[in-house]
C-alpha cells in the first residue's frame, strides 16, 4: 500500500491528470460565464477569430481593403492591434464548432492546462518528482482563475512564454539542438500571439548573463535564430498600419521618472498570485538563496520575476494581467521552499506526503472557488431580437459594450446580411490618440444635427443605446436626447446584468432613412489615414 501511494505521489501521469482536472474544475465553477466580460478587449478577441478565418478562406488581393470593408459592416474587429496566431486557431475552431464565445473560452482554458503542465515539468526536472504537484496549484492562483475565464490573450501568451523559458533552460544546460528549435518555435509563437509576450526574451537574456561562460553558439543555431526572426514581421506590419497606436505604447521621459512606473507591478502581485502564494514564493526564494543545493534555481526564478516586471514597467499601459507569467515562478519558488523545509520536518513517508498534498489541493480548490469572475449578459438577447425583427437591417449602436453587441450580431449573421454602425464613429470620437489620455470630439451640436446624420448618413432604422447614469460626452448626451423626439419610437428595453446599472433601449425611426451604400471611416486611435466611400463586405 505504501509503495502504491509513493508511486502515485511521484507519478507524472497522475500529476498531468490532476493539472487538467484542476483547470476543468475552475472552468466548471464559472461555466455560466461566456468569457466576454472584459469590456472592450474580450469580444474583439472573439470577433478577430471570425475575421481572420474569413480572411484566410477568402484570400483577397488587398487584405487592408478587405479588413476595412469588414469593419464597415462589423465594427468590432481590431486586426492591426494584435498578431494573428491565436485567431487562426480560434477561427478554425469556430469553423468546426460554430462561432460561440464558449468555444473561444475553451481554447484559453487549454492554454491554461499547457501552462500547468510546463510548471509541473519544470518542477519535476529541476526540483524533484514530487515537486511536479506544483502544476495543479498554478490553476488556483487568483489571476489564473480570472483570466482563464475570459477570452483574452494573456493566458495563451503566458503558457507559450513558459514553454520558451523551459526549453531555453534545457538548451542552455544540454546544448541539444532539439531544445533550441523548440525554444525558437515557441518564441515565434508567443510573439505571433501577443506582442508583449516577447518580454520572455529579456528573461532569457538575464539567464544567459547568469551562465555566460557556458554558452556555445554554432552556425546551425544562428541559422535557426535567423529564421525565428521572421516572427517579428507582424510587428513591422502593425507599426506601418497603426503608427498612432505604436506611439501610444512607447515610454516617455515623464513616465520613466515617475515612481509609480517602477512600483505598480510589485504592488499588484497579490492580485495575480494571491497573498499566500506570494508569501510562500518569497520565502522559497530566500530559503533557496541560502541553500547551496537550490541557489542556482532560486537565481533563475529571481531573474525571471525581476526581468519580467522591469521590462513591462517600461510600457505606458499597465494592468496586473500583464505579469501573469510571474505566477508559475512563484509556484516554483514555493516548491523550492518546501524542498528546503521537508528534510527538517521528518515527514517524508509517502502516506504523510499524500495527506499533505490532498489537504493542499482541497485548500487550493476552496481558494479558487472564492475568486469572483465578472459576468456580463443580456447582449445576446438584443442581437437575437434584431435577427428576428430586422434580419437585413442596419442598426446604430452606442455604448461602451459595442464589442459585445457586435460579436453577437456577426455570430448570428453568416451571410453578411446585417450591418452595425457606431455612434462613436458617426456622431463623435471619444478615445485615446498618441497617448492614453482620452480625446473627445463631437460631430454634432444639437439634437437636430443628430437626427439629420441618422437620417442621411447612417442608413440605420434601428438605434440601440446603452442607458447609464452618466452618458459621458456631448455626442452621447445629444443622441439620448434626440431619440426622445417624435422621430423615434421606443420598441423595447433590454436589461444588462454584470455591468452596473445599465440597460439597452432599442428605438426605431418613424421617418424615412436614406439608404447608405458606402461609409467613410477614420481610426484616430491607430492612424491618421482616412478611408472614404467604403462599401461594406458582402458574401
């Protein structure tokens, strides 16, 4: 019996199974969540999968023209903002199973499992077979729970970045070409998934400095590295297509001289790891640095965490989710701390290890169950209602959740028969330009201006408006005043849950609306270029 328990505790298969079970359990706890709750980005990541698959299956002569025409019909895509690898996978999965947000969310979950397996593999290789149980504990960290339940690129980038670090360390220690090839393939994959994921190269550079005397580069390695540089092509294309956005993400002197620039990520680490894991990880790093057996491993993890945080601190955009790659490092650091402590505890018998492990997993599941994941719902019902009542009509939408609305309209419109227009394009502009400071510009000065624009330039009989306590800019306020005029009738109100006190009122014009065959588009947040007389995409 004791031997069987010992074999199970050390079993790689058992550890992989529990990694998968842990992530699946976290997903089951939030199965009602469609993954599109993160305002702005999540639905656009889902929508981009549909766009890239349509682009691949169409293969147009002019991809830029195709993208702009696609945006003219479904203005919830942003193909120049992020690289396309994740979207290729997402689009293929949509083609196989249908355009559902749950499908996209499941892809993110699989990347979470991948991160857990690589955490397990790292711990088994450099700490010990029993330490492989660090993998399941990655699933219980608050940041991992939160972002595996959202259609975002942070979990896929973290998983691919962790693969880069694992294979890079193996290559640096063994000089095997297979490990170098895997390192470069995963490095290309992470850059083709999320530009910020390239920060793993800074971590690799720090490790190379740690072991610089032992590095040997041959001609084959240089050729492989040169081939991997092709992965930066999307970066160059994005810079050319979206120079304003590129400027917005460059550090400035004012940014670099602010103390908050360098303290933000250190102070938000508890949001990613949770306080118990953070404390255990720091204690493990300290214990490992004072123990000859674990000093090198502790140094690797310390460089990993520090290079990640310092590198990301240089960027103006900041959010705790950007440092999700630090979560495996703290799990591994905690495992080192346990490896240092166990010999002094005298509790090395398999049954004691199994009991402690079971208690730890139970505590982890309990902790993960307490993490609150937002859920925004109500937009699918609006799109379904319009599909039934106006299957070929255009609708003007105004509100911060335009991406959610746009995704559900596109998902239920395989033949490109409907169209969405945005108040933020027609009536006003409200967003960042060359910096993250919002810039507001109104194209209307009165409710009559709003009525005239809707009648002559929108082509929309239907108007959907998010109603909140504070509508925001002048253009938004005038639109809400305009639909109260006799030219419009309120058809129905849809409650929205999970987004504060919010509902969507659906109006219909009672006066004739001029048909619109082409629209003018501008993207001040990305480029100063204007696109005139754009005919929406058709099938």
